[in-house]
C-alpha cells in the first residue's frame, strides 16, 4: 500500500519520498539517543567538539578531492560531506558545494524505514544511492552513506557525495539533452549495501561501473567517497572515546538547537507576509520551442517559512529537477542569508522551513521524468529564486538589510559537454568548468563580484586554460570577463566568463548542450536592478583560424574570423566541432540592485577602465557622459540623467501625482517603497502608488522592451521559443525612479511579489486560470 505523507502518496517508484513525522524503523535496529542536556554541557568542551566535528567534514572533503583525481572534485568541489544524527537530522554540511548532499537527510530516513529490516543496517556497512526520488539531487551525484555505531547502537551517520564524470546515459558526461524520460538517462539506484562489515562488495561495484564510459575514473570516485566516510567515521569515534558518547551527542543536539534559535531570532524581526518570484526555463528537448514558468512563493508566519511552487509548469522534457534537489537549492539561500555564522549547520533551520511542493511539476517531478539535468537548471535556479525572495523579505529590517543581494551568475548552469579521443588517444568525456568562475549579484549597499565564484560553493575555483588544455584536446583563443554581462544597477551585478576554443591534436570533438537561460535571462535583478546576461553558445564553422594562428594572430572575437557566426540552441545532442570550428561559450551573469541612474558615476568609470562596461552602456543605462579626456562631464551627466528620467515618464505623472504624507510606523518593504496608513508611498518623493492590498505595479508607469533593446546580452527569443520575452520596467509616477524590472513572457500579468502588512490576508500569487 502506498504511503501518504503530507498529502503525497508514495510507493517507492512514482512520487518523491517525503518522510513523515514519525519514522517506522524496524525494532531490531537500536538507536543511540542518549545526550547530555544542554545545561550540563561544559562551554569549552562544546566549542572544542563543535569545531572538531565541523573539521571532520573539511578533512574528509579534501581527501575525496585528492583520491578522486577528477577535476570535478579537485577544482569544482562538486562534492560535499556531512554529519547527521541517528535519525537523519542534519548537524553539519561541509564547506563545499552547498546543495550537493542536500538530499542525504531524505535518503537516510528512507533507509531507516525501508532497509532497517532487510538487508539491515549494521556496524561496518556503507550504502550507495543515486536515486533522485529518494536521496540525491540527480543520478550523477552519487552518495555513500555510512552508519556509525557506538555500543551496538546507531549513533549517527556520515555521508560523502561527489558528482561523477560519467555514469551512463545517452550522452557522454551523463547530461542527456535528448532524454525525454529517465530511461534514457543513467540508471537510478535506490540505497544498496556497498560495503559490508568493512569489505567493499565487488558485485555492487561491478554493477555500478558497468554503465560508465570511463569506469577507471568512476572507480576512483567511488573509493574516494568510501574513504571520506571512513575518515569521518573514525574521527567521530575518536571524539566519542575522548569525551564520551553522551557529551558528543549533546554537542550535536545543541548545534542543531542553536541554529534553530538563530534562524528564528532573525526571521522574527521581519514582518509576516508572502513574497514571490517567477522564472522561466526554455526548450525542454532538442527542437522544442516552449518556455516554462517556475514559481517560488514563501510565506512567513512567526518563526516559520513555508515554500510553495504553486503555478510551476507540469514536468516536461529534461529540464525537471528532483523535489529534494530544489529543496536543497532553496536551503542554500537560507543558509547564506540567515545562518552565515552557524558553520553550515542546516538542521535547525530545516525544522522551521516547510515545503509544500506540488508533485508532477518541474520542481517536484514524478517518475519517470528525466531529471539528471535538474541541478543545472532547477537546483541552481532555486538558489537564485530563493536569494531574491528572501532578500525582498530582509529589506524590511535595517539591521539585516546589508545581507540582502540579487541573484548571482550561473543561475542556470552553462552545461557544455565534450567527448572523443584526447591528444593521447584515450577516450574522454567532460563538462567544461568555466562556469565556476561565477559572479555574485549586487548587494543592498555594494557591488557584486565579477568572476567572484559561486554563492553556493564557498571554495570553488575555475580551472585556468592551461589545465583544460593539458587534460583535453583543446586550444583556447581567449578566456575573459564578458563586457556588459553583469546586470546594471545602483549596485551592479558581477560579470562572468566567456571562452573560445578550437580542437587541438584531435580530429574532432563531440559536443552536446543541455542548458537553459539562453533567451530568457535567468538572474533577475531587485528593486530596479537589471538582469544579468544569459548563457550563450556560438560557433564559426570552417573558419580561417589556422591561417591566422600561423600568421601570429590571436583573434579576440568570433566576428574577426572568416565564416558565419552561428547561434547554437539551448539543447543539442552530439554535434561535431571540426578542427577549424571555433566554439564560444558565454556564462550567465549576476543581476543588479537598484536603479542604474542612481549609480555613482565614479563606479561607472571604474567599470569602463576594467572593460566590464562599454561606453554605450555607460551612457544608455547609467546616463554617464565622458569628456574628451575620458573624465566625467558632471553637467552633461546630470542633464543626460534628467533626460532619461523624463523619457521614462513619457508625459505621465509629474505634478499631478497624489502624495502620501510621512507617517509614524511606516513599513518598509522595498528599496524605494513603504506602506503608510494603508497606502504605498515612494520613499524618494512621497508619490502615492495605491492601496497596500493592491499590486503597486498597477499604479506605476510601465515600459516594455525586449531584453536586447534594454542592453541585456541575450540572443533574440524567436530563435528558440515561440513566445516573446519582454523586459518590463516599472517607474514611480512622481520621480521616475525605477522600482522593478521584470523578465516576463508576452501576456504575463505583472508579478505581485510582496504582500505584507495591509496586504494580508495572503493569497496565492498566481493569476487565476
């Protein structure tokens, strides 16, 4: 009989596993639940053991990187380690890819319910799992779970996870753009005993390696994760031997409780309400021309947050991502914005974060949906959506406002798979890692970071071109920051990398693309900030690159080459890059914060000098005019900004606009807006933007342009989708300050994204059908 959990029926095959409030564990498995009460814990012992447990994850993670040998482990840090309590509650994440092991909690609880009787969970065991409906983000992120026993009772769990190079599927590298369902992807494996009483089961290892095109690499990855778990297990037992089991368990409980208290204390300073974000993923399969909405709505009630995906499109093609993966992306943003001082202790906040996701949707797909590309789309977009939603929430509190930021780069991952025979004649299959250079969105009081890494991986680093050229048969022409890539704003979003290369010492490269965020910018700005550039793939076939290199030239753009520049689609399986074909990949960039016309002109000239902003954008978006000597022409800049503000209003507003007097106890819910006695007022000019319970955007001046017309780097939407993409700008009717910039599809209603104070009671932000 199927289980029913929170309204979701689950039979182990159809719906995602959702643990119930009480786990059904076989009585033969005894749990170690004894813990020293918090009041009896010595403070010094607590701090020593707390940091020691955290360092266990660091040590295990570094060991995985060294043993694996994979650039995905050593450079990308697409791995993580963790410690969980005996019943699967998170104590510590490792400081690596923050959503890598996010599903481990569900996987452990599943094992406790469905493996504690048969085959049993015993001392010396380890379990392997890559089933996205049970305990991983996607099949490539295989986890190894290790129970730790003390006095013949299950004391805690340690876990190691790593993204594998290739575990099968229709495409080398296992990102399968042509997979319409899971049966064309790598095989999901529910938890299975991998190590039995300390010995690796060779039959299970052989089964796991069988689907890989690179089994020797996969075998190293598997042993690296086993080693990571063994290091963690031994360290925990050392601490138990030194301090006693009850003291160590007491520290674990207090770590979780402290994180919960910190989380509740912070969100309790914010008003109750409902905040929303709407994003899109395009092209579900090669040849598809659709664009599909993803909604994230968060409702705050006291010390709890409720996350909903209501309004998200039904699962489709291969852009779906597992429920527990999307949950992990959202919790990454929660950790960054609310738990920055808790050493990646997520368990406490997870007690107060509730997910109400509708099954059968892109962010909560049911079997047999294709899901292996999910982390590249759904999970990282979940991070971006949650960052924006929670930052909209945070802006209401002046003390916390400095933590708020706009969405970062790689809001959808620029998946570009390469395969073939390398310069040594060996088969290779890889995903380029230039996206790791990342970028960070604009903050409430400072610029974001260009090529500044990823919000969700505090230790990532992008490989330099020499590394890629050593491992793979490639010759890079350039690897640089994308000019005009970062989202414009009072505080600008960072820009990311663009790279171009040709095959080298090989006849051809077999390429695949499994991307989104190409014609619909994935990273949306906040409070008037512009979106960052999207992912972009271009190629010049049959170029004259060899002749140019032979003449000592190094072209710095595709346009400098002989041949036609071809835009490549977001999804493409197994196309060939020939020896004279030049392939360019531009990675998506971070979004801006605030009205670009409020940006200090000196910041714009700094960006100009660094090559991050062009002269056209400096004048067109920022209104900054330079003199003949390159210095700021202050008078001309003020005049140009006045002209651009007047152009925004197009004759509307001005002196006829109603004003709302300042009022005590006004509720700030926006960079430029607040609620005063039931009305929405501009904080810059007191203009009245309507009743608080109505979407203020309906009272703003609106301008619609295509993203390209507004200066956002994306190719024309009609190349790949059937609907138009619009950049919708909302201006205060009194002072023309830019209040918000929406990325939308033609016909979509304005997003009613903040409902607080007088906007309650809270309703779904979806438009009625």
